């Protein structure tokens, strides 16, 4: 079983997520949504069961996902190392039921599945330890 971060260390994770959020906002103001998304996905899914950390990470990832306008361009510049974690966040987005979020997640999901294949979906659904 994976080593998960204890709740008392969650505050440190929250601080790192807040710093990441500031960096993402700066990138978005510079019209660099793909770089913002990469920043959001880097180090995502901290090994913690603390829901505050997961929610804070989701908010940061959601902000970056919603800023993507050119999905094809994003997929062309996104490294394969980000595919699985992005898929997890897309499913988290779909679970919200929020129409704009679901529409954006479905647009990205289609292109991501074309690029990464069905294995990306299976790895995402099968990984019950590293949930976002």
C-alpha cells in the first residue's frame, strides 16, 4: 500500500497548492493556458486522503482546464506523462454535474482518448489509491 501523507502534514500540502495557484494565475494572465495546465498537473494527486488537499488541488486544476480554448493545440504540446492525471481530473470534472465544466471535460476527454488510447481510461478507473 502507498505511503499517504497524514492529516497533520496536510497544511504543508495546502500551502504548496496555494503557491501553485498563484503561479497558474500568473500564467493565465500571460495567456499561457497550456503552461498553466502543466503546472496544475505537476505534482498533482498528493498521496493523501485529506479531502481539503484534494479539493484545493481540484480547484487549481479546474481553473487551468477551463482556460483551455484550443484543445488540439493543448494536446499537441502536452507531454504523455500528464495524460493519466489529466484523465483523472476530467472524470472529477464530469462528476460535478456543472454543465460548462462537463462540456469542457468532454471536449478534452475526446482528444485525450484519441491521443492516449483506452489504456489511459482504464488506468484512471483502476487506480483507487491515487484519487483526485
